[in-house]
């Protein structure tokens, strides 16, 4: 079974995070939502409170298949303020392990210099952070170990893309039909 760690901080975009987590869990992916703070209760950018499954601090990532970063403001700046998260992202990139980010969150990867030469996407207005990347306006893009999405409207599609990669395209298609996706 694949394992994904989704990182949340106060101000995260709730739908971007929870739609991806939901789709992955429908595919029986082991998803843990981890707080980058010392609190388990995290409040999203629209006032929705979520209880994280655990903390970034003290978690073993040796068997983690993918790190996921939701967008949102001030969620993304709050994630960016976590040096342990930055170190983990650098390690995954160095090892060629999978990382996914949506909306403004690809800016974290760009600011860390991890997207050099990578084709990716982000929320309009955050492109200047994607240093050296080939930025497209596509909804969801996978290039090597990086999968990025433009914004909340593509949360379900991002989840389906990750299921296709981590589990199988057939499982992604089954979920797509089951949730009544318009392109099923």
C-alpha cells in the first residue's frame, strides 16, 4: 500500500487538501495529514478546523511514497516557515522521490530551487517563484517526481492523477466514475 503525507498549517486551503486526501483514501492509499506546528488542530483559510493525524516532527518518512502540499494563504507562507519541512522537501527531491503541490504551494518548491527544468503549474500570480521551471497553465501536470496543480478547481483531478501514479490508472478511472466526474 502506498503512503502519502499531506502537510497542513494554519491558513491551508481546505478543499485543495481534503479533496486530494479523500480521493487517495478511496484508493486505499495510507494518507496522514501532518501538522507543521505544535498543534494538531489546524484552522484553514476559510475557518474550517481540521484535526491532523500527527506532526511533522518525529515522523519517519522512510516508507513515504509522496509528500503533498496544499495551497492557501497564509497556509503556504506558514508551510514555508517550517525549516524541517524545507529540509524534507530537499531530501525527497535529491532522492528523486515524489512531491505534489497545488495552487500557491508549488512556490515552496520553486523558492527552494527544486523545480529547475521541471514542467509545472501553479495558481496565477505565483509563477515568479517557480525559478527555472517551464510553467504552463495546465490544470494538473506531472513531470518526473513532481505533480502540480493550478488551484482548488483541480483538486479532484490532482487526486485522480496521484491515484493513477501510486495505485493504477484503472483504479483512478473506477473512482472517477464512482464520484460522477464529468469526464468519466
